[in-house]
C-alpha cells in the first residue's frame, strides 16, 4: 500500500520500506528511511520509479528524498507523500531506425536471463529511414518493480528484433546507450549487448548479408558482474538507446 498524503508517520514509511521500526529512535529512523535512497539490490532500497511524490504529487523520489538527504537538508515527513514501494518499473527508451528496412522490435522485462519472453513493454514496427523513430520518457510499464524483480536479482531488458521488409545491405542493431536514468545511489553502470555481449558489437539483422533475427538480452545489471550475469537493481530506472543503421 502506498503512502497517502495525510496522517504521515515514520512507522507507515518504515512499513512501506519493509522495516518494522521496532526499537528504533526517531532520529535513527529518519536517517535509516532516507538512507534508502543510497541502496540498490536491497529490499529496503527506495524505489526511484516513483515519479509522483510529496503533497502535490509532482516530485520524483530523487528530488523528494535523495536530493535533500544527500545535501543534508530538510528531511520532512511530508516528502514521503505518495511513495509506493511496489510501483511499476519506469523506463526511458529511444529507438532510431536509419536503415533501409522497416524493423519489427519487441522489448521485454525479464525476471532472469533466458527465462523466456517476460513482460512486453514495446511491440511495434519502426519504419526505415528515420521516418518513425521512438523516443519515450518516463514510461510506466505497470510491471510491479519490487514484487516482480527483487527476489530474482533484478530485471533484465531483452529484445526480439527482426526485419519487417526486405533489404540488400546489412542492417545493424546497436545498443548505443544503457544508463541509470537518475545517476544516483550505488550500482550506476549498465552492461549492454553491443559493448559486453558474446561476441558483442553490432548485430546484423539481415539474413541476405549473413545475419538474422536477434533474440536475447540487450541490457543487464549494475552490480559489477559480467554481461549478462547481474540484473538491474529492482529499484533503479534505466534509459536505453537502440540504433539501427
């Protein structure tokens, strides 16, 4: 149950963050609750997927909780209004298709690499020659972040990508950026297929030039393991850019 906008209490916030609060003083509790903004890969980590917090529900978790805590500023309880520990995974994704072929692209959230198609959050044909590029910010997948992805070690972003029209030349797919959207807390790096896959580098989608469909992990985690060992921490947001040329 998310934190409401009235009758705020440390106990309610602690419960939402999976703490019992038993035996903790008010002072230590304030520090513990706000320190959730520094955690990843942890059941108590504050969820950066929250984009509607404080009394007017217009602030992000970063601006409402992390920023004042890191600056040693005002840590008022009202800042927690609207917080939801199990809010849906929130992503930014950009897909550019400058190639000479339409490309069919489906993106998923995975609970474990290789476990199957997972939760689809994008499924469309992206037209050739940059005629219909995709740029989506702050997209709520509605797939609950904590309950779906904490116990499995985080989430992975996978893709099923293929040509939708004929092409003669190679059509190359690259993950050109995969970063922590908020750039806060531990676990900032992301690993992606192009830079870290096996063998990595560009994937040729065109069977005419010796390639074919891509099915696999595009982005993996932020905990220092090799691609694709680690998932992305359940409480962290990701921005991904896919370029097709």
